[in-house]
């Protein structure tokens, strides 16, 4: 009998016995005892598996061709140009947040597993767990909202009232569709205001902030859809939806931005067993959208004005619109009764910012995203197909912090927040950069910021190039030189051209002896570059370059 | 029989059978086949364990007092003040890096497990694995160097020659000693230069950069220890250390910064079976340190000058010192033959920057870190006990990229890098901030940057406060107001005082009617604040505030 079939037999026997044991465990009621007791077995088995895996890794290392050189599925590297853009986006958003007096916090990339459990409904299956290597069970953060609520609940005195932003990576074990911009590791960018304040004042500021941020980023033509959970729930109740079906009917309604009403109605009636009359009544409401006009119409609706929840919702919307007028945001607003938002924890105002700015040619709003002509693998990043859609979203969630604290009032720390879809912002702006590059235009974002390249003509002059660079560095002027003792002039100019370095400082033995260098400003042809450059005394070099640079 | 004992019996039976099966697996030679075949069993058992754990989490949620509100062991939240300091530190370092023409990249927080395997020697056990939830096996990154090498190997044409920095979190499943600043999640800050260049030119620039960065951060009194792996290995060979013992003897020598020579000698002779004569010969070399004088002395050493590796090392040091003279770094340098550095992958120059700047009173270099008077739990962060020690380190590693690429030349992409210990920098600077705060001094780093607080006297004037804030925000002036319809004047001034907001803009119904507001500059008593403030026309407010602010 061969080694391999011996292994196969042993493994088959192991599987049979394991399964029978697991069956017994499944049958038992004392899940908690079983869970903790079975853990050491798992850890043992896992550790053995790891040892075996380690051996096979060692073996495969010897055979280099077997080595897979890639990032894990659904993740990506950020190259220098992407990073320059990322920095530009974050700095812009942070400036707006700070202008509104927001502070920032950070939390660990993983949380205790129990902190995340029961917060994301059926999406909990997308949570990444760390391996149980002994000690606490941890999971990678799924969003920034739950860690924020945990942070506030842990520090109620100091941070029970806080306006904080947080820009960081989150993790979802989703089927990645990178061509649609869906990753397993991606950035979220959240601003949340926690604390007891007068109605709709912080809510209105969230919408003011997101408008200022998207404007500052140059995102054009966006619309802010708003709705109110209390109003929506009242509508469902009025239309005869049983209380326990409200969230499920709500999530059907939320699909109206992608599906026609007929399909949503079918889902309600056929899949969710809602009475046809209820569905039809709902249809009359949720297909409405507008602005102040819609609010006025609803304020005349006798069924709504007799429902306390609806009245609360309508009063909030009235206040909101008043505040948004002052903030000059009303012209972006669409009061849209079909907006429901997926997450369970919203308790009041909800909103979603949609844009058509990134639509590739021939791509219209409402259509499904079109694949680019060349068939792409799902694992390949293809920024061009990132289409229209949500670019920011959020709402009021008054009870989330209460889930973590021992306070008797679930809404002891009410919150409202906005999350800006920075990954989508990157895609839109990167597409613009690529388009500009294709046209040979200069782009606002450069991957490398070097201002001066120090080079030598003739004799190498390595120590002298180092000396000039050190002087420039000490004066805050960004400079480089070629790390060769005797570089060719051509090789040095190649760097200047490739990286579009604005200034070249040339050292020649004769001029250097007289304490002088030659400065050549690299200008586009239309700007008329000075071909031979200008002689500048070394002692004057920093002043000269700063003047030219800042001109 | 009770439910619990029934479970216990079933689990005991399960354990026995599992162990016998595992014994069979262990005995088999076909580890690779076994590893892949046993994986589904583990996954199944794991998934069941998770289901059970989920149930017990659900149960414990109903009993809120059982809920542990904390971050995972070895991790921490960053509060707004820490974040403001972190931003200051990163911005300062990034400015220096960019001045030297470095670009930045980012990599995923987890890598394929096989990428990290076999890179960290015995520290591999500290790698955090993600749970096997089907699909690829992944681990959290342990440092930024291996992901960098993987990135360069994946993009050899574009980035085979790159000067890049990366500031990001890394993960080590170490026993945390947060009182000593040892975390499981912490920042690394690396600058690396990859590419084929003339000897010691990029190496010298790394030491120039770290000096400029620590100077810019205000870290005083640091020393840069330098040594060379080739020289060190030659010394070991000359002293009769067998080739296969060189790394292990090297790591014993590396302890000379903490232990006396007698203890290191004992470890070599007793624990590592080195001949006493060899140990004594090593002792004569590795206790030497100095600068150019030491280099001159070694250049006269006949045993060294006859050893090709030693000659290479000495030539490199000669060049390095020449370059460091130009970069004005030589006065920081200590050529220290005891510096060995733990990591296997170094191939040339190695260095470590040590500082005594953060030493608490009564704490002298060379002593073990002293616990503060009050006994602290290891899980509690206590910045004050972070003592002297390494604040930056690095070296040349010419073969790491080759481990990932298929190139026949292992040093096809030679690299040199420096890692700045930013966590230690935080500790030192945070201690200074706390000391300044204790003395009531103003600190350079504020957690909140708000410049103006807009408040009302009398009638609430909520919409008017919003209008003024919106005007300020649109002009890039950082402003806030209290989110209440009719806030008390006292409550508003309390915010101004607590958060040290420089300007208060007061709205009063009468003045507002005349298009005016009142501006009160909050100055320290010694600066003589204007008690009643100044009346400013609303149309002039932004200009007025900018002038005062920038004065």
C-alpha cells in the first residue's frame, strides 16, 4: 500500500469519526459548555494542520515557480500615484472636517468578536475572524461605526458628546468584484456627532459637511436623497404592514433605485406575503419624491397627520429643510420616500448622496454598470467601469451606543453620522488623472514632489552633489541626485525628463571652482525653456530657487 | 445524567478519538497531502464551534453585565489628543521623506501566509493568522519590509528602483507589555531605497534622513550606532566560529547593549558551546567602539586586512564616513562592533539610533527600565516608564527581494532601509505635552483646532448662528456653535474656556439688527484680553478674524 493511499484511508477514517462526534455535539443542548470544551480540540487540530502546512510551504519555497506572488483576493497595493491621490483626497476631507471643529480618533483594526456580533444582521457572515491561537477571539472591523459606539460607551464622561471623524480601512469577506470597486479591504471615511442636542441641528450639519467636502473634491452633479425612518415606518403601519414585517418590507422598498416598482411589488407580495392592497397603498407613497412641495403635500395627508410617528418625522423634516436653507444645501436635496437604507440601527433621518459624475460615455443613470469592451477578470481592477451610485450615506442612530453601555436609557447617547465613499471618490478622480495624462496635460496630483535634480557634467563630483543636496534639504527644497560616482549626463537628464523635475542644477568642475552652479528650469516647449540655464553663485542658490519656484 | 455531564462525556470521547486520529496523521510522511485533506475537517469543526460560540454570545448579550467593553489585549484606542500628536509626527516625518524625493506606497494589512513564512526565524510564531474560512490562508503583516520586498518583486520593471516610505500598522502576537510600549498592534515607519547604485551612497542618505527627521521632531541627544555585517562575520570567522554558528553567536553579541561581557561570554561558551579561546578573541573585538579612530585601528589589523570579507566591510565604512561628513552626521556616529541586529536578512551596513531623551528622572542608560512607583498592571499604558533605547534602526538587505523573484541573481534588487520607531517618538513627545499641561503651559499640539465659537446673547438666534458659521466655514475659518435652540450664555462661554477657542463671536438681537456682531479675543491674563470685545460689521467679519488670527 502506498504512503498516499495510507494517508487517504486514515483521513477518511478520521472524517467518519469526527462527523459522528460532531453529530453528538450538535444534538446537545448545552451549547456554551460544548463550545468552550471543543475549542482546545480545534486549537490542537489547527496547530497540527499549521505544522503540516508550514512543512509544505518550506517544500514549495524550494521550488520557486510554485510561489504565488500576489496580494490576497479582494485586496490591492497602492502605488505611488494612487497614494498621492489618496493623500490629496484625505487632506481635503480632513480640512473640511476640522473646519467644522471635528476631532479624530483611531481604534484597533480588530475588535473582540463579541463587540461585532449581532450588529450587522445577515451580513455578519462577512466578518473576518482571526484564528483562535489561544486567548481572546477577535475579528477585523467591519465598519467604523460599531468601534466608534464602543469607544463612546467606554468613555462616556469624556466623549459622550463628541464630533469625531475617522478615516481607516475596514474588512468584509465578500465576493470581491474589483471591477465594480468592491474590495475585501477598503477605506471608510466617517464623521459622526454624538451627544444630546436640539433636533436636526447636528443632522443638518452632516449634510452641510458632506456638500462642502464633495465640492472641495470637485465632485459635480450630486444629489442628496433624504428620508426619515419614523415617517417610513408610519407609512408602512398605515398601509397595514405588520410590525414584524416592517424591516423586511423596508429593505424591499430600498431596491427601488435599481428595480422598477412592479418588481418590488412582486417581491413584497410573492416573496414576503404582503397583502396586495397593502403593497398598492405603499406604492402610492414610496414612488413620491420632491422637495418642500412633497413635504407640504404630506403635511396635508390626513392619515399621516393622525399618526404620532409620522408627525414626528414630518416635524423633523420641516426643521431640517429650514436649517439646510441657511446652509445653502436645499438645492441638492431630493426628499425621496423610497430611500430606506439597509442597516437596522437607523432611528431617524437617513440620507444617501448619489452622483452620475463618474459615468463612462454611453452609460446612463439607472442602467446596470456596463463592462468595458475588453472582457476583464473580476480580480482585475478596472476603474473605468465604476459607474453611478452612492458616494456618501448615513443617518441618525440613537440606540447603538446604548447597546454597549449599561445605561437604562437606550438613547442616552444619540448619534448622527455621514460616511463618504472615498473609494468611489478615488475612482472618479483617478479616471480624471488618467484622462488628463492621456491628453498629455499636467495633473494636479504628482506621485513625486521633487523640485530639483542635482547633476554633474564631466567629473562625477559626487561629494559636491551631496553637498548641494544637503544644503537644499536643510532649506526645505525637495532635491535628488543620481546615486552613482560618475553618472552620464544623458542618464541624469533622462531622470529629469521622466519625472518632470522642474529644476536641474548642474555642477561643472570649472564653475564649481568659482563657487558657481548652473540652474536650468525645465519648462514645456510652449513656455520657452532656457536652454543653457543661468549661472548662480552657490551661496545664492536656495534664495534663487525659492523665488523661481514660488513665482 | 445531567445535560452538562452528558456533554462532558461526549467531549471526552471526542478528544480521545481525535487524538488517536491525529497520532496517525503525525506518523504519516505525506505531510502535504495530510495537510490539505485534514483542512476540511478543521473547517467543519471550526464552523460548528463558531455556531456554538455565536449562540453563547447571543445569550451573554441578554445579560449586559457579562459584556466586556475593552479593546483586544495589546491594542489601544487613540484619543483625539494622541491623534493630533500622531498627525504632527507623521506630517513632520513625511515632509523630510518627501524632501529627499521619496514616494509612498501602501499594501494590504494581511498577506498570503506563504509570503510571510520563513522570513522571521523563530519569531514566526508571533504572526497573527486569519481564520481559515475557506479560500486563501492569510496572515496580518508582521512588518513593512517583507510586503515591500513582495511589492518590488511583483513590479520589477516599474519599481525595481524606488525610494519609498510606508507608515502603517503591523501586528505581533507577542506578550504585550504596554507599560514598556510593547503592543500587539503598533506603527512602523520605514524608508527603503531599492536599486543598484554605487556603494554606500543610498546607505549614507538613510542616516542623513533619520538625523533630519529626529531633529525636526525635537528628539535630542541621540547616537547612531553603526556596524557592518561583513566585518562582523569576518571577525567571527577569524576568531574561529564555525560558519553554521555565526548567526547564533551574532545574536549573543547583540545583547551587549543590555548585558555585561561576562554574561554574553557565558552564553557563548555554556549555551552555545563556543571554544573559550574563540569567545575571548571575539571579546577583544566586540567591546570596541569609536569613530574614525576605530576604523583606522581596524585598517591596521593584519588579521582583518587579510580577510576579503573584512576588507569589503572596511572599505564600505571608509566610504560611509566620507559621505556622512558631507551630510554633517559624523558627530552622531558611534562605530560599535557589538551591534549585530537580530534579523537574518541584513547583508551589509547595519545601524541603530539610541536615545536617552525620554529617560525619566533617576533613570540611567544601561539600567533595566524601572517601573514607576505605583505598581501598574501590564495591560495599562504608562508612557512615563518608556525609557532609553532604540528609536530607529535598519541596514542593508540585498537578497530579500530575490527570495520573491525568479531572478537567478539573489541580489538583483539590492535594498537599504531605515525604520523610525514612531511609537517611541509618540511616547517621548506625549510625555512632554503632559509635563507642559501640568505646568499650565500652552502646547504646540491641540486636539481641536477650532478658531471661532459663535454664540448668542439672549434670544437663541439659532439660524443666525448657523448663518455666521456657514460664512466662516466657506472662508476656511474653523468655527463651531452650540447645537441648542436657546443655549445659556454661561454654557457657551464654558465651551470657549474648556477648549481654549481663540475667538468668540457674540450675536445680540440689537446689534444683529444693525448688521453687526461682537468679537471677543480670548487671551491669557498676561496678554490682556479685551473684556467687552469689539463691534464688527458682519460683512467685515472674515477679514477681521483672519487678520487677528494671522497676526
